[in-house]
């Protein structure tokens, strides 16, 4: 059965709770459908951009060829990033009505800084400022590495709404919120406006689960497999509780979906849910009711089992589980950065195949 907008659990969520839906894709067709279900934001990164370009290869091949002709000395890398910017700008246009309706808090397109800058605060800030000018409703992704945390404060101070990415743990989420607060306070002290900014901190909950499962294999730990599905949920809910207690002005965002709990367990709070389009279709086809669950605690016995068995979960769950210097070497961070870096290489290869098709094929 085809799910209509009226039947959509996602639409009911956006209409009956403060929880927002963002689309984890900048593909125009997917974004248009997500908007019909109440989406008020979207995201782009090297992996997402590459998928969108490949999905409409003919269109993007023409654009790459045209851009290369207009910029005869541009490298494959520069052309690839030009396409990422163009994709993001086009997606941002679709979100302008929501941007105006929500006065800048929502309606933003999230564009990611070059993952190769993950060690360089200055370059992250410089690119964040540049990307923020591509459209009025841009929000810029910066990874929560040791260098990235310092970039959050400075970019925020310069008026950039940030989306913290490559983030999996409570200590990362708290470091982001504190850095953003410092940036906001610096702006306020100088009489600069902060009322239209919409910072968010992503927790890639599915990748938190993934890393716990990897550690189980590495260390030959045997627990009920269902327990490991709750790791990201427990981390997100703990971070949310602390955010509420401390009054941070950054919202949490749930991403990297592996099961329906990465949506259903976070409904009800002032947070953002950002599923890939495929997961949105699955949620809409389900019979899961979009009821308030974010304040429901994870079963203490599950948290205890995770905490007692997995040192990697303790690092993610405890406020002081990781230092800022350790963010870059945390397993989930390394795995995700490597994937983004690989996607960046594949984006270059995509451009190369358009401009220099392999004559042997």
C-alpha cells in the first residue's frame, strides 16, 4: 500500500510534537517528498553528494562538462566540490519557505566542510564562513575532532549556524554545546544578533551502535545482541537530558539510522530526526505510533549491561569518557572520517570518468 501524506507517521510527528524532521539527502526529488511529510531541513556530505550525482548521472555529467569548459584549469577536486556546492544551493531553495516560517531555526541545508581539514581549525572556520554565504539558509557541518571543537566557537562567533558531525558520544555533544555557547556569548557581548541562528549537534547513533558491535567482535564479548541496539539511544537520551538541565541553545540531531528506535525513541523533544529517504519510507509504511518517548529512560538493566561489558560504551556514555584530544582517535570517529575521505576520492574519480572516460571500456 502506498503511504499518503495523511497517513504518514512522520507527518503526524511533525504536526503533533516539537520534534523536527530533516531529510538526510540533498537529492531534489527525495527532498520534495520529505517536505510533504513535514521535513524542514536537509543535509549534504561527500557520501550523500556522490550518491545524488550518480543517481542523475546524465544531468550532472553535463554540468561537470560545462563547468570544466568554463574553468579550464580547475582540478577534478575543485570541479567535484563545485558540484557539491551547486547541489546544496539547489536543495536550499526548496527549504526557503520553512526557513522564513521558522525564522532561521529550521529550513536550512546542511553542507559539510572538506573532511581533509579535520585537523586544521583555521581551514575549517574559513570554509565554514565561505559555505555559509552560498545561500541565506545554509548550516555548515564541521566534524567533532579536536580541531573541530575549537572551530565551532569561532565559526559561531562569526555568525555561522553550525551542525556538528562525526559525533557519537556524550562528551563530544557537551564539548560542542559549550563551544557554541562561547561563540554565542561573544556575539551577544558585541551586540550581534543570535536570534536567527540554528545550531545543531548530530549524534550518529547508528554508528555508536556499530562501534560497540565492532568492539564486541574484537574483544570476544558475548551479550544479548539486542542490548547493543540500545547503545546509541542511551547516549542520545543522556546527552539530551544534560542539554535540558544546562539550557544549551544547540539542538541535538539523530542520524545514521540502523533501526526504528533511532527515530521512535527520540520523538517528543525539541530535537531533529534526520533519516535517509529510504528509512523515511520504511517509517511511513510502519504501524509505529509517533508518540512521546524521548523522556522515557532506557531500561537500567540494558544500560548496566552495556556499561559493564564495553569500555567503548563507557567512553561514549560518561560525561568525561573522552577528552577533547581523544575525540579524533575514538574508533567511531576514525571509521567515519575514513569513509568521508574515501567518498571525497570517489567524487574526484566520478569527475575524472566524465572528463576522461576510460577508453578501454
